[in-house]
């Protein structure tokens, strides 16, 4: 206030709050009215005690700034969300100069954003955010405090009952997520195509490719968490058994067989077991490329089995056929000399692999008359007919003989000459 005239200064000023009637000390006081409309009167007093006419000043206050959140609860300003989820938080102001307002957000006294609406992603189970509203005037700012808490956190996990093995094999997966009381529903997904729900799942793996297993948990609060184990199951592949033989087919005169192991695949070291099924002792081998001699007087078909086992215990086998044929060698001389000198006196067949239990030999003269016949292979024709020496010359013979090692009967014909 400023006074003039009177008896001159210096003047003293008296201020009074007209709302309360309280005198405010000081010539130029600073006041903090608490009412929305407050008037102050003032008069001046000169050195002689003369008092001026009063004057007054009225102060009108803006309303206080009021900050609220439309998203958070109006009762406790708190929210609950699933762990690691994001959440929108807001602040809306009224009062003061009426805007525009400035909004600033803080967490742990560190500014994290501005604006009426921001998105936050809490990294701890309990987080506190403070939003401050200001009208860019001297009106005191207001704030909202928003508390965001996580719903109960579930750590997804599972176990299995069987280790990796040779396919096909089955594995039971069992949920072990904790804490169990927060688990609502359980879903399984396996990259072999199996899926299901419930606390466990049984799955069969019938190919040698690795498979992933995913466990998804929905908590009782509706939060979803999952875990994926990449290449959780890797079924073991098998070796492939194979071999060749030399010779591939043989006979009783050469029963030695060289086996060549042609097996492939599998995880080394590999072991080999040969079973030759010959009836001999020993009848097996564990070497890589064995040589084995089958019985030399027993033609037939033998089934040689090779079993290959790799380091994982996976096995494969192959059953091959060894063919050992009998022999049939038939020989008849074309001349004999029944002259009593003890050499070449009889005519009969010779050979190998002939079943002489089913045998006949006939000798015919030039007119087709049977002049000799026998079923005894040891009995040859001595060149006589009815006790007399047959005339020197050419005769026809016929021998019917069965092979010893095969159900084959041969009709053999030829000529023989008697020389005297």
C-alpha cells in the first residue's frame, strides 16, 4: 500500500483479514489465504497519528489440483497383473488453473515418463509408481500413487521317467511346477505330434529325430507361463547289419566261406556276433570278417545270422543263406579189355555223389537185346553173355542213377567197345 498527503511520512499500514478480522502484521505482508475468496483492508497512519481512509484488496483462489486414476482402484490405487506383463497406468487432473496440465511419472524417485497415460512393465513382484499433476502455476501439485503387484508366480518344470533309448520307446512326462497350489490347468505339446492336458502325458517316439517338449501352465489367476525343452527326446538310431560271402554258392568240395561285414550306421564302438548255424562246435564268431568252414559232407542251406550292437545297445541283425550244393560226377569208360590180364577187366560207372541204392545198369547188343543187367554198382560187366565171352565190338549201355544229394534221377546212355 502507498499513502500520500496527511502530515507526510513515514506511514505505517495496518492490514486486516476481513474474513477473519485478524490483523496481518507488516507494512507489506505476504499472505496465504485459505478461503477461495478473501478480502484484506488497509489504512495508513502518519507520524502525527492521523489515519487515512481504508482501502481493500480481494484475493480469489483457484481450486486445488485434484489428481485421480481412472484405471487404478479409487480406494487403494492398486492393480494386480501376471508376472512380466505390461500395464497401462493413468492420471487425470482437475482444478487449479483448469489446465493444460503437465503429468510426470516416477518410480523410486526416478522419472520414467510423462503424459496422462503410460505403459509400464514391472520387473519385481511389487512396484510403486507416482504420477504428479501440475497446472504450471503456483497451485500445489497433486499426485496419485499406483501399486502394481504380481499374481503368484509359478515356475514351470517337468520330469521324465525314461532316458533316451532305441526307438520306438515311450516316455512319461510329469508336471513338477511350483508352487503346486497356484497351478490351474496344464497343457502339453510335443513335436512328434502328441499333445494333451493333465498332470502327465505318455508319448511314444518311433523315429530317430530329436523332439521338443513344451509345458504350458495356466495359473489359478489366469496367468500363462510355459517352458520348452529343445531336443528333450533324441531316440537312438539303429545300425544296419549287412554282409556278403565268398563264394556265394559252393559245394561240398569247398565248404570254406569268407564272410565280409558290410554293416553301417550305429554309434561306435560296435560289436558283432556271428551264428553260422552249422551244427559244429564252435559255431559262432565275434570277429569283423570271419572265415568259417561248414561240414564237407553235408550239402544243404545254412542260415548265417549276423547281429550288430552299437554303443547305445541298439541292435540289428540279418539272416543270410549259405548254399552248399552236393556234387554229381558220372563217368563211364568207352572201352574195356576183359582178356584175363587183371587190367580193365570189367565195365562199370565211376563218379561222386551217386546214390547207388537207386541204380541199374543194362548192356544191349546191336539188336537191342539185354545181355547184362545189375542193380549192384560194385558188379561190373565182365564181357560175357550167358557164360560165354561176348564178341569183341561195340555195345550200348544204359545206367539209371539218382544223385546222392538231390532228388534227381539221371538216365545215362552210351557206347562201350570190347577189345580182346
